[in-house]
C-alpha cells in the first residue's frame, strides 16, 4: 500500500502540469553558423550571439523551486497565451514571428549594406483554428494556404476576397501545404464569430491567417538563408541583422569581441523591446560576452513603460558581471557603437 501511495505522490509532484510557465535563463548562441550567404564575407574574428529564455511547464516540484529561486520567474499561462489559443498554436505563433523577424532583419541589413532586393509573397500560414468550424477538422497550425478554388492565395486579403458574398453552408475547395507536401480538401463554410462593429456574421473556414513573405536579393549570390533550428519569437531580430550585415560588408564589425544582445527589428532598423531580458543577461554572461545590446527604455502614449535597458543593467549588477550593457534604439546605434570600438588586441601566449 505504501508503495502505491509513493507512486501517486511522485506522479503528482512530477507529472501533473500546473497552469503556469516557468521562465529562466536560456542560451547565448553564435549566429554565424545559422546565416549563409554565397558571396558573404568570412573574416569574423569576434562573435555575435542571440540570447534565449527557457520556458518550462510547471509541475509541483519546479513550481516550488521557482518560488524561491532568485533568477526564475513564474507566470500564469493565461498571461502568455491569447484567448482560445492552445500551447501548440502558441508555439506556431512563436515560429511565425521568428520567420517574420528574420525577414525584417534581412531587409534591414540589405538596406544598410545597400544591397538591392525585392519582396516575394509566399502564401498564408494558419496560426490558429477556431473551434466548431471546418478548418479545425482539416487544417493544423503551420499549414500554408495556397489556393481557394482556382484562385491563388498570396496574402491574407486574397483569402478574404475569395470568401466575399458566400454563405454559411456552402463548400469551397482549398489547396494547402503541410510538411512540404501539397494537399487538397473541401471545406464547408460556417458562421464566424462577430467582430467589433459587425452586425451580421461572415462566412469562413475558421482560421487565423498570417501572411508569409520572403526578402530576395536581386543578385542570387547575395541571398541570405537563415536556419535557426527550434528558436522561436521575434527577439533575435537585431542580432540577426548585425550578423547578416557583417557578412555583406568587407570589414569585420565585431573587431574580435564577444557581443550578445536582443531586440526586435523593424525593416527600417528600429529596435523594439522584448520580454525576459533579465534571463538573457545571465545566459550571455555564462558565454563570456563582453558587451550586451539591450533595447532602450520606452514609454508609450498610454503611459505603459517597458524598461529593457534598466532591467538589463539591474540584473547585470546583481550577478556582478564584467559585461557592459549598451542601450540600443536602432541598428544604426549598434553599428555606430561597434565602429567606435578599438580592434581587440589578441593576447599573446606566455612563455
């Protein structure tokens, strides 16, 4: 009997998920192996690193540890997931925003390096399916919609246009891509939930769509390819743009230093705030980064404040790191800081 009780206790402690996520320091990873350019420069003497936050499902054991651990953070899942969003859909959303962040990073780097480019629309990704509608039964988050009937779907508006005037109960054939394999299905239209300002329900298949696009260099040998594995989210945008730029220009902007950082990137090079910077400081320090690029503190019109730089400095002081925290508002800020750095002297081996 005691053995059974023990098994039950272990099961409750380790295997029953609680409605919380635990955030903790992740990794600081060299970006160069993730970025490929056929005609890219290969003289990087230093290292540019992206930083991550590790997110774990809470069980009773790690929840209790998280309550007392100084560098772990517990958040309810409801504060992370959107309304009606599953954890699988959240993961897919993170993958999507990473892809869009990479596209923005490429565009920002091309613009700063004066590389001619153009935008190519690649279809529409399914981010989420709505319960009770036909899309939920056939489609999965991550599927790419290619056609509705015989009309190509390049952007989300194409999907909306193809459904205009149709009624719930009608059927439409769709063509979509899953795991690089093209598939077809026929879906019955249903009544979509009313949106703000709507008086009559529209007919639809019940998906949350997102445009897929890629940035193409006019010259093929300057095309950027990024393979970041399972890293999700938009926060590596700044560091990707710097690595891409470094491979496109003849000089080495790292000058031999180990540089980590974080921040979203807009196509014009503007750097935006991110979450979990206090965890990323620890990850960067573990990998012996000498400088850390942190998005500048921001105050929005509604009074909301996001203090990335201040939070980064506070955590850096807590762990007594020698790493210097640099406040960055744009890609230009980062490039100007790097341009002003003296080349790092290589330490000579002692004899």
